[in-house]
């Protein structure tokens, strides 16, 4: 499946966010490491805020993406940025789940 050839009309931001949430929930396996080391509450709070801001920026990028012509270079760049932001948020969430959740 080519990420950049997805038809924009059939995809909505809520489905992407649901997918990201599914990825986050599947990181429960990483929780076994949490007994070895815990982050400070302040660090965990900052990490949580960073994840929320990344997802907020993803939503903003999605709004701009929907307004672009489907085959434009800008559309491809915007899709790459959305993918990068969601991947980064998922990676940070894995760390949060492993070292911050009680």
C-alpha cells in the first residue's frame, strides 16, 4: 500500500488517530521494562504534553492536506510530514507506556 496514493476522500483524521491509539495500546508489552526504571513525574508530564502537541500538529497538517490537489508535490510532502508526526508520537508513547504509566 503506497501511503501517497491513498484517496483523500475516503480517509478521515479520526481513522488515523484511532490507528495511532491502537498502536499505543499495543505497546503494553513494553511495560515489563517499567519495573527497572521510572522517569520522574515532571519528565513524564512533559513527555505526555509533547505527545499531545505532536498529535495536534498532525491534525493541523491533515486540514491543509485535504485542501491540496491530490497529485501535487505539496500533497506528497504534507503526507510525509503527517506520517512522520504520527510515527514520532507513537514512538514517544511507547516510552511513556513503558516508563511512566503506573
